[in-house]
């Protein structure tokens, strides 16, 4: 039988954004922390590089702001950038108090933070825990949350749709009232009512055939918010990480940008350092430039990959600085101390998302969004490396403080339970899996690193058909996690394509052969899509 649950706060997602928010609001009320898989299965847990933050005397807030603005290609909101950058050190100190330990190095008789350098950064400012930073952050936050009696964790629960007053037929001011959630193990749909719902669901990497993201990254938060009437923006800006390990045993394994920060050089099959001809920063150029250069090199030479060469560093250094990467490469028969690492670009980060204020507030009262799911104005047209964890920490803290200051909304009575009606058990699961594969293939082929209007139009046409097929299946068969994700994937893919078709220029991560230059006829603007 379906269950009705009520909390003060519902948090969807167990990455750094969701955990930080939950930990901060738990002091004031009850929290339901909902995650599709297990508690540590998130994009945060896969983050190798670290957190960009000004902590060195050689660095300044102004330099970090400048680097972010330059990378964002004219679409960053400078006030948002400066606020997040300047608030970063305080949030880092809080994380350290929770037990997070960042890598250090000896400096004479003392120890200091071992700051890394990544693409687009003018100074070393990346705090890291070797090459497993995300995992260590998750551990610190989860340990702190486990001690809090006000937090209840629901693993293997998949959010289906937001509950709003408008959807329930009320004519009064619209507001988010909660969320319908599928208990994956029992197959029952439960009602979670709350005064405030936080989307911390991450990005949409699985909309592409090749991605560095975990399997849960299916754009759920963006899709749910859009269906609830909340605008999204800049979905055309999908960041492709330049260096994903190219090996059949290691699909989706990321080779951190920090490897290039420690001197790694990108070479083609002939050993030529091709980035030297592309950008003054060479192999440490911003990600969009590096990814396009690799894509062009692969197409020009007909090779399957390029190579990341860090053989000038000692084995001892590589094992200490990159233990996880070294071990994974060795497992695949690659000794990175002696051999260049074969790499290809792969879908990595969603720079657009649900439109929010700098504190995570959306246009729908009671709904908040933080992290990769949100579009605050920090990343613009291209995210500066390692700014994502910084944004998640800062904005989650702001959202929690804003929520705690708000007067608790009156509890909505009689929220209806989920009704399955006459829906049948799925009889042909092959339909779901076939459509899933088709979406990911067409997005990779038509909406990748380099685009054309004709390819985008083909993608849009096919996605309209797929959307109709998925909707028909959705309303006629009982809910499963695969079906929920497929429904979200086809919508998010459509949002990406529609945003890309609307931008008649090449800016940041959106590069189209039909409009290869910036459109300087008017000031740069966001691509905002509002539900009809």
C-alpha cells in the first residue's frame, strides 16, 4: 500500500549539495534525504580533481573571478561569481571542521596545502585529497549526517514528479508541496510532503553515449522542474571533459585535469604536442578548447584517440599524487610512468539547468535547486575546472540559511496518493532499452562537441517522435526506475537541442559550423526556456 510521509524538508540527491543542505537545515526540522541508488552514488563521489578556492598568499579573489569570467565566455554573472569565490574559504573551513582532510606537502619544516592547477586557472588553487577528493568529501559529510537524529535516509528511491498546488487544481498562489517517489525495491509510489523541496540531483551526462558520469545522471531534477512550470536556461552548454580513459575495460573512467596540471602533455599518435598550436596555455587551455582540439585531431588523423603523456614524472610521484588513476591504468595494462595514456573527450558537466537566484531559490515557491542541476550564473558558457564543488558548497549553505529564515508554510492537507489506475506491468522492456540507446546515440552523433543546424534539426525531429512513444508507454504501464529515467532523458535531450537551435553563434561549449563566430550584434544573453 502507498505511504504518505511528511517532513519539513525533502532533499533529492546525496552529493555535496544535498548533504550540505541537509546537514544545515536538520537543526531546525525533519529531513528526508532521498537518493536513487546508495548514499555515496553521486557525481561528487566521482570528482577526482578538487575544489577551486583562494587559499594561497600568491592568489587573490580578483584572479579567481577573472579566470572564471574568461572561461565563461561572456555569460557569467560577475556579482554571482565574486560572491561565490569570496565565500569559498569560509565554507572550506567548515568542511575541514567536519573532518575533511586535504592533501598537504612539506615546505621546509612546515606543512601547507598541496594546491593543484587545472585548465583555465592562472594560479594553483585546487584543494584536493590526492585524486579521490569527491569520495573523501562524501565520507566527511555522510559521517556527520549519520549522527543527526533529524535526518532520515531513503536509498533506492527515485523521484517521479513534484507535487504543486497548480497540479492539484488550486487557484491560489502556486507552490511546491512535495514529491511523488518510487520505492524501487517494492515498486510502490510514496508521497513525500514538505514545506521545502531541494533539487540536488546532479546533471544529465547519461543523455550521451559516452560520459564520465555515473548511471544515475539522467537529468531528473531539470525534467521534474520543467514539468512543474519552472524555467531552465543554457542547456546547450554541455561540457565534454577532454580526457576520458580510452579502454574497453574502463568506460567512463576520468583522467583528471590535474594530470595536465602536473605537466601532462596531449600528443597525437605520432607524438606531436598538437595543443601547442591551438592555445597559449597549450594542454592546460580551457576544457571547451581542448575538447574541440582533440575532436578535430581525431577526425583529421582518423585515429580512435589521442594520448596524455606524463612520463617525465617519476613513478613515485605519480603513485602518490594519482593513486586511483595510476592503479586503474595499470589494471588496463598501461603504466603511466612509462606509457602515454590513451584518452578521448566524454560528456562531463551540465553548465545550464534550473534557473535559480544566487541562494538556490527557484520561481516556484518552496522549490530550491543547488549544484549541477541549477543555473546560478556562475559557469556561463563554460565551467572553470573545479568551480562546481565550490558552487555546491556555497549555494547549499546559502539555501539552508534562507530556508531557515522563512516562516514555515501552512501544511497542505489531503495531498492525494499516487494513482496507477489501469496501468499494466511492462510487457516489453526492450522498448525502454531501445529508446534509451537511441537517445544517447543520436545525442552523441548530432548534438556533440561540434554541431550543425541540420544535425540539430534531425535530432529535434526524432526526439519529438521518441517523446510521444515514451509518453504513451509511461501512461499505459506501471512505473519502474528505468521508465522514470527514460521519460526524463527524452525531455532533457529535447531541452538541450532546443537551446542549441536557439543560439545562432558559437560561444563557450556551444560550437556550430553554421555560426562559427560570436554574435556581437547585441549583448550576450542566456537561452531561457519556459514551459508552455
